[in-house]
């Protein structure tokens, strides 16, 4: 079923609520004197939108706006994730010392705009729509990265992000034009119909895919499109770094999965996908996945700035998630969805603790964490240990379960080499995650450090995330069930 | 006594939670509270010892419940003749080590909470019959161990802790891949160890060999077998006394237990093929190598650590023989090594607490200063040396008798290493206890009542098992005979 423009409006209530929130934030900026209220408005608006996403999940699957967008469980899953990411970012911003100043109206407006763009990325069903949504997210992200106007690193990061993003999206749209030329349509469903039989020129198709991948790869921070990540993550305000590392990455994956699965592949009865015959695409992604996780982990080993370290770790995690992409099975996709939930919990948590410490000490390097557990910061130190060991993938924490499903999907399809590279990477990653834990617990303060205080506001989110990380490491059946149900693409 | 194994596993965790709630300024409450939490498991272990049906080869006291049904993961525990010896050992050493830890002054609450968590994880490993559950407990052990060595250890504790962590994780991720490979080989997929054991005939030859080796490396790191042993001396030297006891007494046994339970039980054909090199020859080499290394040590604790490598070599050699004597000797040796090495580490701790060093050359004539201590040490040392009438003699002789029937060459090498063992032990005795009393230590106080309390039960077991090994052999023989028969089907 395909619905026209006006009738579609009733289906995009979550998006409309976000638009409304943006407008209210901008208007309120003119009259409200306490700028924290703006953050609270943004939080409430996003929460409302999240609720309406949950309601919209019940409406039937269909094409919207004459097949520009699609309404299906897969899109709903990602919208929930984006709304939660935005809420966490707003919550962190309210508790951050960096985000104080006169421009909070723009800041929250941009943050919600970026979320809106991500919503569109999750439901785009047309090359044009996909490109516009991705650009929308990128443009708002550039501005958010450069938000710390008087911080040179922030400005530098924004500029690098902009230049890199411009090149990547230019490459992508060039690739898309090839696909349009080969398939004769920009519509995902029609592209599938045109290419599925493998009549198109294989080489041209392969080149088109590689070019398109530049755009997606840049959003998910996969090698070799990852160069911007360390600088941007280091320069941006910490809540924005957390938001980019989870929300923006998940948005990239949403688009990547929808583009390469329903648009380019064909689902068999056994839950395995058939890629366009003759195009050796999965092999390329397999190599990318291995290189991404290895390079991310090896480079992270020598980092001393925690935001930079977590930036490289987020590159490595993009590599892990790509493992699920390579195997062309529903199990792999399910593992990716599950991993994104887990990754949301532990990565936002880790950045939150970095922010808590930076709030008190003004430091983001590892030495600022020395003896954290022994100088009043036992709570953030314990929570950080939970997040970091979860990122490593140790039971009984959620990160282990996430990796377990990924490896299970990989072993199931007998990609033993990839699985081996993956697990050895986990061991390497332990070294740098444990180094932070060591600094917090095994080193003792030398008396010169500033004490770390934990506000109730930040503590609530921190313990919430830590508890979820722990609980999902022991009982995760509901979440894997959700990932299972969400793994359904509407294909007309 | 339904759910007895569940209680034994989870009472320490409950104890850890209670300990965390006790006030930090009452360290004695914490110490006694933690010690109290290890009493019920010990009593239940005694009850198990009495009520265990020695005529059955299968699993007893079995409990089963669904955990994550969508992936067919179960909570499934039970004991047979192999694991019950380890359960007894774990319960006993956990209890005694709590008392050996009463001298800890730094962050008492954290120490005892982590220690109880470690107890629970160790017990969990030995009772798990679901491979996934086994893996969770196996990994769960790493975190408390890392902190216990890293925070409460000696001068190079940080290095030792991370080395232990990295080595063990590297081994266990290989085990993870192996367990996934086994899981997906079954229809329907299952982690149930009893079903995996029944399915041992369905694997192709290459599959068996690869999975066997992946599992073996994981377990060999834990034993530790050359060349994976280098973490052990570091970890032992830096760990606090009670942790060394647990490490040598229980953790090392997990390696050989895993080989017996998983490699032997699930992959008997590969076991029959690979055992000569991987277990027999390597075991004999370990015996000689460990003894020679021990002879070269100046640090008393390092000497005991290397002697562990040597003694665990007997276990490997014994099980590689596929004879009833060999395999029973191996399991008996696991138990005896647990008690004897525990005594040795406790005794080293006693002298270290008094003299604040462990330099073998730095003592001399202690026999005239601390006669009771000397007597106790002599008993432990003679047991380690394999003196007839003490427990380790029986198990070593059984191993050599069993191994002789199949590998006379290896057995000759292993038996000749007894000379080296006698060499390093007698030489150490001479340097530490005999000769002229060292002026510096004339005023050293005699071993205290608390310390004797931790040693006496072990001493009694060492003596009793020297005369009456049937107490343990009766427990193990039925299960081991059936396991041995299974493997022997594939021995050419």
C-alpha cells in the first residue's frame, strides 16, 4: 500500500512532534530567561515523540509520500533508539558545564533537528530521501560539533567534519547516480526489482556500491572513512560526542542495512539473504569489518585523551557490528540490532562518566582519572568499570551478550577467520579499557587531584545505564525478542 | 536438600551483597560476615560428600530451568564423580581463605565482596552443565581476580593483574568460538553438555581437531602448561596470600577439569589422537621444566608457583594415559595438589607477614625459632615431594603406573623428575630452616592460632588421604571409568 502526501501526514506524528519541539524551543528562547528550561522542553518534546513512535508501531506497514518513506518495524526500532539517544544527550547537556551560555536555544534546536534527520534516515525508501536525510543529519552535526565557540579544538573539529563530510556525501551521491543509471529508478523497491536478476553490468554495479559506501561508511565510522572521528569526538562537547557516537552511527547503520538488504538483496525462505549474483560485495565488507576493528583497537592502545580513546573504540565497535552485516543472514541483522541497544547503554554511559569527571576537574585525559575510586569518586569509577568491561565484552554484562550474538551469527555461517579476528580484537581491546580501570582503581591519588562530585542529575542517568548494562547481561530475552520483531522490512 | 548446588553457588553472592551493605568503619563485621557466608556452602559440601551416590556414573543433584529459551540456553547444574571432588575442594578452600584474609587492612569491604564473588564463580564453573552457563562463570572469575591481585597485591601487582587477565581472556575467547561451533553443529541447537557428549560421533575429523585445539589452548593457559605458563609466577608472587591459595588450589584445576569434562567428554576421538603430544608429552615436559625452574628460584613464593607447574604436569600425563589408574591418579592429584599447594602458600604467607620478605637465602635456622611452623612446613614440603604416607605420593604413583602402560618413555622422564623435586624441596628446607639461626629473626613470633586454624584441616586431609585415598577414589572411580571407556573406544 502506498499513501499520498496528505494522507501520509497522519503517519509521521513522531516527526511532526519533533518539528513542533524545535519551533517551541526557538520561540521560548526569545522569552525564557533561565535557559535550562529550553533543555527541559527539548527533553519533554522528544519523550512525547518517543511515545508516539510506540503508538505508531501499531499502525500497518506501508509506503508514505508516494514511496519516498516507509513505515515498518525496522524504522520504528531505530526511531526509538534515536529518541532515546537524543534524550540521553539532552539529559547530559543539562548536567554539563560545557553547555552553559547564551546559545542554548540554538543548541537544543539543532540537537532535535539532528534527531529529526535520523528519523528520516531510518524510514527513507528512496535514494533521494536517503541522501537528503543524511545531509540533514550531517549539517546539524557540524554546527553542534562547533558549538563551543571559544574552544579552538571545537572549531577545528567542526571544520574537519564539514570537509570530510562534504567529500563523503559527494562521493555517495555520485555512486547513487550510477545506481540510478543502472536500475532506472531511485526507489528501493524498484531498484531491487531491476537488479535482483543480475542483468546489470557487474563491474559498474560494484563501483557504484563502493562509491555509495563512502557516505554510509563515513556515518558509521568504518575504515577507511573514519579519519574525522578522533578529531570530532575530541573537539565536540561531550554530550554531542555521545550523541554522535551512538545516534549518528546507528542512523548510518539503519540506512546501510535498508539499502543493502531489502534494496540490493533477496530474502530466502531460510532466513538467509541472497546478494545480487556475481557481485562480490560481502567479501569487501568482510575485509572492511576486519580492518575497521583491528585499526580502531590498535590505535586506541596508545591514546591518553579519553574522548579520543573512546573515539577509536567506537571505530572498533563499528567493525564488530559490520560482522553481522557480512554474513547475510537474519541472525546477523538481529545481532546488529541487539548490539546497537547494548552499545547505546555502555557507550553513552562511558561518555557520561568522562563528562562527570570533566565537570569537576576540567580534564579529559587519563591522568585526570588517577585514583578516582579512592578520592570520593567511587560511584562513577564503579559505573565506568561496568561500562568499560561491557565494551570489552565480558560476562555478565550486556556487551558480552551483544558480542555473543554477533559471533554466533558469524560462526553459524562458518566465517571462522572473521570470528577469530573478532575475538582476538576483543582481547586487544581489554588492554586499553582495563588501563582506564587500572588508573581508577589500582593507582592511588597523589593528593593533587581535584575531588570529583556526582550530582543527583548525572548520577540518576549513570546508575540507570549501569543497572541496565548489568541486567541485560543476565536476562536479555525481551530485548532480543524486540530485535527479532523489528527485523522486518516492508517491501511492498 | 533440593537446589543444593544452586545454594552453594549463590549464597556467596548473597553474602557479597550483605557485606557491601555493612558499614565500612567496622572491618571486623565485614570479615566475620564474609567468613560466615562461606560456612553454608562448606556444610552443604560435606552433606554432598556423604550423600553422593558412588555407584552412578551420571550426574546427580541435577537442576534445570529455562533461561533464554529463544537461544536454548538453560540454567543446568549437577555434579558427577569428577566435579564433586572439585566442589569439595572449592568449598573448603573458600572457607579457609576467608580466615587467611583477616590480615587485609586496605579497603576491607571491597576485598571480601570480590572474594565472595570469586567463590561463587568458581563453584559455578564446577557445577555448570550448560556450556553457556559454564562460560559465563568461567569469565566471571576474571573480574574479581583482576581486582584482587591488582589492588591488594605486591609491588608489581598492576603488571601481574593485567597479564593474568589478558592471558586468560585470550584463551577463553577461543573457547567461546569452540562452544559456538559445537552449538551450531547440533539439531536442535543446544548448549546442554550431556547432549553435546552424546553427539560426539557426529563430527567430521577436521572439525573435531580444530575445536579440540581451540578448547585445549583455553584450558592449557589456565593449567598452566608450557608455553602459556608465564602469567602464573607473576600472578602468584604479586597476589595476596589467600588469593595465591585460591589461584593454585582451585583456578589451575579448572584447566584440567575443563579438559576432562569437555575435551574428553565431547570430543573423545580427537582426544585419543592428540593426547600423546598435547597432554602426555607436554605434561612430562611440564613436570621436568617446572621442577628445574623451581630449583633456580630465590623467592619462596615463586618456587611454590613453579612447583605447581610441575605438579600439574602429573595431572596432564595421567589423563593422557587412558588407563583407569592414570585418569584416577590425575583427578586425585588435582585434589591433592589443591590441598598441598594451599598449605604451602599459606605457610609462605605466614613467614612473609613476619619477615616482610620471601628471600630463601635471607632466613636460616628458623627451626629453632618457630618449631611448630617448621613442623607444619615440613609436612607440606614432604607431601609436595611425594613422600610415601602422604597424599601426593598416592596420586603421583597412580599417574606413573597408569602412564607406564602406554608411554614408558615419557613415564621414565616424569619419574626421574622426582629427583629434581626432592632436590629443590630439600635444598630449600635446608636453607630456610636448618643451620645457624639468623640473628635478625630471633624474635619472630610463632605461628598464630588463626593461622594454624587455616592449616590444620588441610594437614589432616593430607595425612588421611596418604593412608586412605579411597575416600576420594570412591567418589571418582565410576564416572572416570565410564569416561575412560568412552575415550578408549577411539584409541588405536
